[in-house]
C-alpha cells in the first residue's frame, strides 16, 4: 500500500480505539453509584408504592361509603346501571396497534 492508504487505516484505528476508550469510561462512571444512592432510590420507590396502595384503599372505602349511604332502591338501581355500563363498555376500546399503522392522522377541526 501507499502512504496515503496506511495513513487512512491508522487514522481509522485511532478513532475506533478512542471511541472504545470513551465508551468504557462512560460505562464505568454509570456503574459508580454509591450504596447510599441506591438505598435512597429503593426507599423512594417503596414510599411511592405505599402511597399508591393507601390511595387505592381510601378510594375504595369512599366508593363503598357512597353506596352504603343510599337507600336500598337506589343501591339496586346503581348496581343495575353498573352492570349495564360494564356490559356495553367491554370490548369498545380500540387496540393500540391500530393507531400505529393508520396512515392518516386525525386532525382537530378549528372553529371560526
């Protein structure tokens, strides 16, 4: 090979090694989290889960209370309405993949 060909190969190899070295440094810095940071993240996640669980329990208690304070006739109507709405609403939701492959996007009409 001539000098230009070897120069190009050497430059290419230098760039590849430099890229790999920088990549290695970045991976090492990502894994350098201290134990305290990991514990704090774990505690924060546990608190979020506990708050969500508490919220769900309070929500269910409130819904139960709303129904319990009604008269028996109203409770029966509420139950029938819930059954009917559940029956009509099952299977009405469009699958997520239909929106992905639909070529046309829905546009909102502007009012003047």
